[in-house]
C-alpha cells in the first residue's frame, strides 16, 4: 500500500516564472525517459516478482521514482504558476498573452492552452506518455538489464536539462534527481549479477554454429574491426555468399498447402497476375501533352 | 546504401497453414521486441555515430536485423498463405470462413480481415508498431546498454515462441533468430566495455551525498536486504524522517513571482476557493429517496 | 513524498490459475477507466492545485488509487502465476502450451508471450495505456466534473467485471475497489459544489442570444422533447433556416489577404482548377472491356 | 442520415493571414477537448441508446458539434490561406518562406510542411486525434456525466483561445462556439437528472463498510479537512494501520496452484534466485580506475 | 452546416444477436479503412479546398460517409443489443456471462466490458481510431490519388466482411456500403483527371537524369522484368557500382563546422572512443563457469 | 537478405550546422510521408506477394527507400552534428545553450534534449512514427493504388522542403530524393495497369442500382456539377427524400432478439428511462444566485 507525506523528498526552490523552461522539464515528467516511466517499469515488475528480495528492491525504487515524479512535476507547476494565473484571469492585453504563450518557441503553448499550466503527462514536445515506453517482459535477467539501461538514459537527460538551465534552485533539484539515477543503476547492476548465470538469458541455449559468428553486412573501402567482432571468440564472416542461406538450404520460403488451398491460391495468383506489355497508365493520362518520357507511346491516349 | 539478395538469410520451411500461429509470430515482426525495432534502433544510432568502428558495427547488425525481419515476415506469409487465398477467392461456405478466421482465438481475425493475411507491422495483439519502442538517446554508453537489454529481451520472446510452436521448420528458423540475438548482445557488450570509463554515463558526476544512499521506501514486517543495498558501498536509509526533504530544507515548493503575477494568482485562488459547509451535490440529487448516507441533509433538496 | 507498506490495502485471495480472467482484469490496471488513469488524473491535478484543502484531497485519493493499482495488478499476477511458470520453464508439451495461451480467446496470448504473465499497463485488448486518457485541463470546476465522471465510469467497469467473475476472492476484492469509486465520487461532488458559483465554468459569460437555444438538428417523424430542450428556459429552434448562419450573416467564410498573397492564391487556384468535360480516368483504363457504365466513351482508350 | 448545407452555422470573418494563430485553433479541431471529440462522443452514444428521447438529443447535439467542427476548421483554413498559397507556389525567397513557417514558434511548421496549410485532425502541438479521447462506456448515467465534464472542459479551452486572440471576427466566432458548450452542458445536466436514481451508477450497491470511509493517505503538519471528508456522512480514517488490509486479513496475496504448477513455479524461482554476496557488476567494470565508491572490492576485476 | 434525418440511408435488418460478428464490423466503424476515416479525409480536404466544384464534391461524399458510419455503427449496436442488456442487468449466471463475452475469440470481450456493447471507434482488434490514418496533405492531385486508393481499400474490406457474414440483412447492407465505395472511387478518378496536367504532382519538375532510371536493388538468380522497368522509357541500372553515389561524388557525408563546434565534436569523439583490446564484459560476468565461447579469457574474471 | 555498402546512394554535402532545418527534415525521416513509411509499405507488401515480378519490384523499391532513409537521416545528423557536440560537452554558457535549442521555434528542442541530436523516427513535430501510417491491405490492385498515392504525397513534401531550404547541398540531395518518388510512382502505375481488369478491385461486383448514383448531400444556393457527377454514366440524386432509406425500407434498424434477451433489454430500458419534468441539476446547484436563465425555477434550490 502506498502512503504520502506532504513534504517533498527534495525541497523545490524556483527563482522565477519561466513557462519555456517548464516545458523542457516535462521531458522527465511525461517523457519516455522520465519518472513515470521509471516508476511504472519497476512497479509492474515488482507485482510479478517471486523473489522477495528483488520484489522489495523494485518497490523501494518504484516508490522513490514516484516521489521524483512529484518533484519534477512540482518544478513544472512552479515555473508555470504565474502564466497559469495570467491566462485564467486574462489579466493582460490579449496580444501580450499570445506573445507570452508562444514566445518560448518550444511547445509551451500546448501546455498553457490545453493543460492550463499544469504538469501534463506529455514529453517536452507535447506527445502523451504511453506504456509503449515500458519494456518489461517478465524475465528478471532481461528486466534488470532494461532497468540498468533506463537509468543510464535518464541520467543523461537530466544532465542535458542541467546544461540548459540557469535557475539555481532548479539546477540543484535536477542534480539530486540525476544522482539518484546513478544510485539506482548501481542497485540494478548488483541485482543482475546476483543471479548466476544470467547470460544468455532464459533457458534455451543458442544454436552453436550461429552463436559466435559475426556477419559483416555493411562493407566499404576500409575493413574496420573491434572487440565486437575480433578475437578468438568470433568467427568473422564477410564473404557475401557465406552470409546468405546460412543453413545451407536454398534460401527460399515454402509451405505445404492442402490441395484445396493450393487451388484457391493459384486462382488468386492468376486473377491478379501482371501482364506483359506497356500499358497506358494514370500517370500517362495526367502527364499532359509532350510528356514524352513517361510512356513509350503517349499518343495512344485519345 | 542498402542492397538486397532474393535469397533469405535462413531458409524458411513451413509445414502447414496455421493462421493462429502466424499471428503469434507477428510479435517479433511488428512487436516492441521484434526485428523492426531492433533494426531501427541500431540504424538510427549508426547515422549519428562518429566513431567509425562502432558505426560500422551498428550498420552490420542493423542490416542483419532487417534480414531477420524478412525471415520472420516470410514465416507469417507462409503460415497465412492458404487462408489469404481462401478469403480473397471466397472459395468456401461463408460460415466456415467465419469460423476459420476467429478460431485461433488470438487476434488472427484482424490479420485476415484488415491485412488480408499479409504480415503487418503490428504485434500479436494487433497493436501497430510505434517508434516509441525505440529508446536511443544519442549517447553511446547509454545506447549500448539499451541495445544489450533489447537483445536480451528479444532472445526471451523467441524462446517463448519456440516453446509454443510445434512446426519443425518454424522452430528451426526461430532457433537461428534467437541465437543471433545472443551473438548481438555479446557484440554490444564488447562495444560498451571498450569505452572507458562508461559509468556513470555522461560527463557530470553525481552529487556525492546522494550517490551511495539506498532509501528503504517500502517497508514491512521483514527487512529484506541484498547486494543492491547491503555492503560497505551503501548507506541504507530506512528512517522515514531521513527520507523526506533530504536536502535539509522544508520539503516545500516555492517560486518568486513578480507582484503582478502574484496578484492574478491570488485572484484566481480566491475565485476558485473551496467554501466550508456541506453543500448539496449532484450525487445527492441523484441518490434517490432515502439515500441517507450520501449527504447530511438530503431533505434540503426541493 | 510517497512511501510504501508491503501489505496491500486489501487482501488478495485467488482461488486458482486463470489467465483468461487475468486478462479481463487488465481493463482496470492499464485500461482507460483503470486505476493508473485515476491515480495520474488526481496526482497531476494536485501538483498544480493552489487550494490547500483540495490539493490534500487530490493527493489522498491519488495515493489510494495507486494502492488500488497494486491490488488489481496483484490479482493479475496471481491469476497468471502458474501460466508464467509453465511458459518460462516450458514444463509441458509444446502443443499444450499453445493451447493454454490461446484458449481464453481474449488476448491472453499477448500477456503471456510478450509480457511473460506479468501485469502490463495495457487494457484487456492489449492496447498500451496512454496519457491521452487523462482529461485534466487545470481548471478545478472542470477537473472535478471530469473526476466525478471518471469515478462513475470506473464503478461500472468494476460492476461488469464482477458480473463475469466466479472466483469468490477476486469478486470480494473487486467489490471493495468498486465501492471506493462510489466514495471518491462523493468526495469530488462535495468539492465541486464547495466552489460557488461553478457554472458556467471559467470567467467569461456566454453570449446571451445563444445560451438558451436548443437546435433541433436531427429530425424525423416524431418530435421528441424532454427536459433537455423543453420548458421555459429553452428556446427550441427546429426551422432549418433558423439553424444556419445564426449570426445573421451570409454563412460564408472570408479572410482579407494582402495583394501579394491574393496573387499566389489565385495562381494556385488556376493551376489546380477542375476542367469541365468527361476525362478518361485510371478507373476507365482498369475497368476492362465492356465496362460501359464507368465512362461515357470507353472506346476512347486505345 | 446526415445532410449538409453549404452555409456555415456561423459566419466566419477573418481579418488577416495568421498561421501561428491558425495553429492554436487546431486545439479545438483535432485536440482532446475539440469538436471532433465532442461529435464522436455523442454520436457513438446515440447509436447504442435505447431511450428515444435521449437518442434524439444525442443526435441533435452530435450534429451541431459536426457543424462546429466545420466552423473551427474553416477558421484554420482562412488563417492559413495565404501561407498555403505561398508555400505551394513558392512565390518568395526561400529564406523568407523558412522564416514564415517557423516564426510562430508554435508548431505551425508542421501544419504547413506536412498538411499544406489545411486543417488537420491534430491538436495545437501536432499530436494526431485519437479515439482514446472518447470516454463513453455505454451506461447513460456515466456517459451523461462524461458529457457534462467534456462540455465544461471545452468551454474553458475556448475561453483561453479567446484570451489570446486579437482578431475580432475570430473572437466573435469563438464566443459563439464557447456559448454553445454552456447550452449543451445544461442539456446533459437535465438529461442526467431525468434518470432517477442515478447515483451510484449501475445496479450493484457499494459494500456498506467502505462506502462512507475517507482514507487520509497524504499526511503533513496540518490536518486539512473539507466537505469531501468532513461531516456526519464521512468516517475519517487517518491511522496508518487502519488504512492497510482494511478487510482484516493479512494484506498479502495468495493463489492456490495445482501441484504441477507449484513445481514449475518453484523451479523458476530457484533458477532465478538472487545470491547473496557482493558481485562484480558491469558498473564496476565501467567505473574506471579509482572508482572506489561503486563496489567494495573493485580490485577483484582482473 | 450539417443536419440529420432520423432515418438511415439504408435500412438495417439484423437477424439475431451476434457479438462476435459485431466485433468484426467495427473494422469499418473505427478501423483504418472505415467510414470515419473516409468522412474525415474528405471533410478536412473540403475545408481547405478553393475550387468550388471540388469542395462541393468533397462535402457531398464526406456527408454520405458520415451516413455510412451511422449505418455500420447501427449494425454493431443491433448485433450487440442483447449482449449489452445481459451484461448490464446481469440476468444470467456469472459463468455463462464470462463464456458469452469471450466465446467469439475475436476481441468482443473488450467491446462488452469496456464499451458496454456500444459501437466504439476502434478497429476489430480494439485499437482506437487515430488521425494518423488520414493522409491528406493539402494538394488536390495528391489527395485525390489518396482518396482513390482509400476507396479501393474500403471496397475490399467490405468484400471480406461479406465473405464471412451469414446474416442476410447484414450482408445486404454491407453490399450497399461496398457499392458506394466503387461509386466514390469513380468520382475521385474523374476529379483527378479533370486537373491537367496532374503528373508529376506539384510544380517542381524532376531532375532529368534520375527520372527514368530503375535501380535493380534486389537481385537473384533470375532477372525478372516487367512494364515497371522495361521499355524505352526506362533506364535499367543493375550494376551495383552504378547504384551507389549516383551523383558521382564519394558517397560520403560532410558538414562544414565552425572551429568552435569542431572542437567540441572532437572532444566528444575522444571521450567516447572505442579502445582496442578484448574487454571483460557484463556478459562474461554473467556467463557462468565454463562459458568458454563468450570471451577469449574468461579466467580473467575473479 | 539485405546487405549494406558504406557509401550513400547520394553524396551528402551540408554547408553548416542548422538544428532548426534538421528538425524540418525529420518530416521525411520519421513522418507519415517519409522514407521509413515508404520502405515498410513496399517491404511488407513484397513478403506476401505471390507474383514474382511484382515481388521483385517491391523489393527493389523498398531497398531503395531504405537507402533514401539513410540519406535523409544523414542530412539530419550533419545539420545537428555541432549542436550535438555542444550539448554533450556543455562547452558553452548554459543560457546560450538554452537559446540554441529553443531558437528554431520548431520543435528542435525535443530532438536535442531527448534524442541528443541524432535522427529520431519522429516527424517534424516530434510525433513518433507509427505503423498506422501504412495502409497496405494485401490486395495488389489496392496496394498499388496506395503506393501511387504515397509516392505523389512524398514528392510534394520534398518539394515543400526544397522551397524552405537555402543550403545548396541539402537542396541538391532533396532534389534527387524528390525525383525518385516520381520514378517510383511511374513504376507503380505501370504495375497497376498490368493487372487487367483492376477496377473495381476485388471479385464482388457492385450492386447495380447503387453503382452509378451520385448523392448530392451538400446543397447550397448554386448547383455545382463536374465530371464526378455529370454525364451519362451518372444518375444525380438531389431530392432529399430520395437520398434516405434508398433501399425502399423504413430507414430504421431492427434486430430479432430471443425473448430472454428482449426481457433484459426491456428491464434495462425501464431502469434507465428519462422521466419527464424539469429536474434540478448540478448546473442549477452551481449557477449561483440569480442565475435565472439556467433553470425554470431556481428558487427550488435550497
């Protein structure tokens, strides 16, 4: 069960109204790398987790991320507080209000007109949050890797936001939030490597002949190699003909159909077959007089 | 530049028509952990990558994933080939066709009616693929972690599909595809650890006092600890009052508004303030006679 | 700040594995009328709310909804627990597993294959949750009405789920969750009517001549009237010609363009004007011999 | 059946080209509180409505909302008419065109480049309209509440648009549209309260012991109370231990599994259990020399 | 302005309750090729259309498509009418209701539980309608081609629905709807070819050296040619080296950066460069003892 | 199988950093008319295509579109290369960075903060790419029409981008890409008209009495006619009464329900019927003193 304390996990001190900056902050409120995505990723994993220790860790961190969602959302609300009042009370000349909400040049008009200056679960471009951002699949060795990656990404987005923010109070709070992503990544790393073995994930082993091959599918003048395809654990395959139909078959697709189905498939194929020749087309009809290049005999039209 | 060879990277041999199974296979065609997501994740990273070695690796693997997209899509097409013909030519009794497309009980009706039996970029539930699945953010130490996690997830989805498939040819092809995810994960791991240091990602260091703390936000009868919060590198914080306002402030939010904005904010607040008392509400009006519990004085209505 | 207690707000006792039922329950986990939508609706409103009493109420209820999200998600996890194990460990014959995950006929295959039996933030049809479900706009008299409506809807979805569930423990928990929606609706009703006046919402009054009119836009043999258009407060307009251009103007659209723009607009119009006549079309080319009805002079082709 | 009159319901007189303003207007064309959402909400309710009077009302208002969609879309088209011509005919210097379409700072570039200046079913941030905005669930006492709330929201969005618009003709048309939302809200209120009883919605009553409780989930220094939790109809629960496991159970989750399922669940749990200890992790490998804080014994690597 | 007549454009006679069939019908109500998409495609084009004749045609057909939306939605409502009553009144044993709503095996459970048996703007898989389905771009020669294609697609979806429907009244109504798509396609064809020239669309001509080339990008054992790449209007390019860097350049990408930017780009590149060697990775840490194939020197761990 | 050559199909020479222009270019990278949509449209069609010639053509063009995706994405990467470095290395004053990323006024802030300057699969407004853009339905005569329309649309978007771009190298590459859309449209036209007959698509003929009718649904002062409704192949129906219930029935909807279902439907109807009278409503309660117009007898309240 969740409980709530009216105090924030981190005090929010905003220096001045700034709807444009508010809008950028939405990236970590309702964006793909933001706090709702983090909270929901760990919370949903926790619900299906059977290991009591990991379940507890996931709930600890999910709950903290909800508290971070509250911090970043509160920052947005403070930065927008004045603009919200001005629009609701229409305390100014209309033209000035228009200028205000479009001045940022960064989608803050949507936040003002549609959401009334409140923090909405959208990213900084106004795209609504979607659970498609959550990549949990119910296997802990995968989900922990997903969590590690997610924390790394969130750390960088906070770093970028800090790099474009001059408000000292906001920067300080962002610094706290960024740091916690580092700490969470460490926890998830520990949890992943507490499961042994964890690679490859799952129970089924790889098919031996394809596990150590590296297919050089992109080729150019220089043959660039690195640890990802060089060394004795790799078999490097750059011959095009060894990259195709690697099972030794004909590289074609087949299905055995019962004769009744073969019959209808053939009839469909015949009905829709391409005839040879050079048919007049809609483009020919529309190319206008003298459009010689578009068909062999444009004069056949008309 | 891309080129194409008519042969598949792996020969596809499907034993018989099976629209229901076709539908499950869509999970790796147009699903979040599927081959299009993989190909586009690496391809978009490659375009912005400055390191020539990593760029080459990303293009190699992106190109191979496109070739896998072709394999899994071809499996779908083969499994649906007969059903497609039957629906297009309407070669049967109507009632039987209805039974056929709904028999699977697994959304294959959408594939048949809307997409005509062709492989569509949807998951096995019919949800269209979205770029919201792609989590690249343009920092290699993050993106490589995302790639590692993505390969791990894709490996498990293939394992699950193998576990529910009886068609030997399909299982064999799925085994190849599953194995390549293992190989790709290895490459991305090598690429990540070739960048040193890679943790924490980015340039900004964490704020020291918050980097090693673990907040015990979820509490119960038993205090469960693990490597993710135990050991000398962790400071474990379970006192509720040490979890709140950790900066030592008052845990409140504030913004300095110019007096004009303060004025409108106050006016708005006053206009919309909650009055004390026990107002009659719409629920009271709708609760019907004798609905005593919903308001203190229902007789006040009318 | 949020905190978490390992105990649930309501004990969950599930009688037996039932992946099909689990899938229906997702409707209130990740569906539009479900608990995440409720929690996020009130939480985001709370962050921007200036009235301390309403803010507190919104946080109380948001926190309780998160606790309900945990209950319904836990029900899903329990109903799926066995199926999750079977798929992960592949403890059975493949054919039986296939039957298991598609038997429900209600999208449970997606939950199993993609999400591994964990509760995912999707509705019972597998559609990912989106913040587009949240209709908060930052005005309390609107948002409270939205909350009242949302609670009413959630109550009904729980009622429907109860009506299709035979598991006694699940029914009991659903009964609790349904009841709380009633209680929350009452709170939001009280909060709405504590603001006076609250209708019409906002500051701008309606234009008097259009406020009390009812336009009878759909007409048939019988003239059906009701409290929504009958009585002295309504002016009923059923003459078609009084419904059009109600401002007394010509009902047309106009814009004053500078002459330079008028020029380009005219050029565009001329370039793209429709010529009179009976042109041969692509449909004519494709209609085949003797397709007399599709064009006046099919013989003109070829 | 629908019919159409070439005249608008309200004459549209736009003073001058203004692509930036056009873009804001899209909020009520293809936005969540806009006219398409309104029309489709009532239209879909009408189709399933059995009460002939309400069905007629829903069709009346749906038809009027379609007519409003036409008005607001026409305003967009007029405001964009000049810009559309300039881009299509490329009548200017390229640099000036670039400036034109990005000048607004409010997403008008998308409207111009992608939609060619025509009104598109997107909101003012360019997000495509989705039926996820529609919250009808097929119960009239819920749907009417949803309609009341929707009209209230739409009224406020029009008020905001009026507050930022200086074009007199546009303001006048917006005033008409805003006013009609007030009138529609009144109709839906009358329709709701014509159904008695309408609270709680549906047939199932609430569970008595949970109907009148108010759980004080968010707590702080001050205990704020209001009509939503104060008065004789409320039982106010602020003790944390009375908020948890309110059914008197242990607050845990359980499911009875057959022994075969218990077996696989146990095997899975064992395979994926967390080992105690302090494993070296990927973060340790990546932390670089001297990164003492991230693991207890970094020297164990290598 | 729109008006409405209570009569349908086509009488709907449904033989019996059939929620499963109702669900399939949703494909043309809220699906991508359905009537809402059609109506909105033509309606939005009409609003921005300057040619009075085409504008009138677009409004004629948009209005008819809305009338078709009403027909198909009414069919859904009739097929679901009984099921809706049963679920709302819970007139049966719970187990039987569960069976009823999941029996179809085709997502009808979502329609029942979430939408209460009313027609919802979703496709037959439950995916909400989105304006992303609408491809209008504000150029009539493009939009008319889009309309032609859309009508062709809608015709086929109706054909498929007819092929799986046994209810005579539903088939008859579907036949009418299908036929009207044919008629509309003819109108749009006439309208397209009334604009001359209409190919290529727009004002800018193609670059001559690339207009008639056909690049044979997919190659196999057999060289298949057809009217699309054969004949004197085509220059067929199958040599791989003539397909790459066709402008005669080096096929590389370059940008001129000011020296300050070159500096930071170089610093970033250096910070994130890949080191050579064979680093121990997370996969190595997780591969378990004896996992020889995953790294050259696994013994280096620990 | 796909292969990749490190060289681009067309050399990319960008004159200078320009994040604002980069953002516009995204329209053809991840927008609805962009290269991914094109590639995936043809690729998915190819997989299900049985005609070997058409399949080869679809793969040729799909592969070329992937190569174009690479070109346009590379242009984005070059235009953003400097900005990416500046943000990652934070080489400037914070305020200047903020100005940089919001200066464009065209959503480039999203590209920078969220995607780090890399090309993301979003349109120029930041909306993620979705497979809902792809309209393939598995019938070649429809899909080829869809392809023709798609190429026409893409041509125009490139034309618009050229019209707003001053960078000579970018313009040249855009010119190449635009030209190839013309060539592809020609190929698809040839392929469509190689299938005879191709109109109407599919096997079922239209119902004769509705095939040639044109319903004049939108009426005004002037009767505008054109080739789309004029000529001997059209029967023009403008009488309103001939447009309704065109089958000669009563224009109503009916379904035969078994008596048990009739019973529950009647009970539901009775439970939810609208009562006559003039009920006090929530709006009355909220309208405040003296709000005479909102109800007939406001004094009844209180």
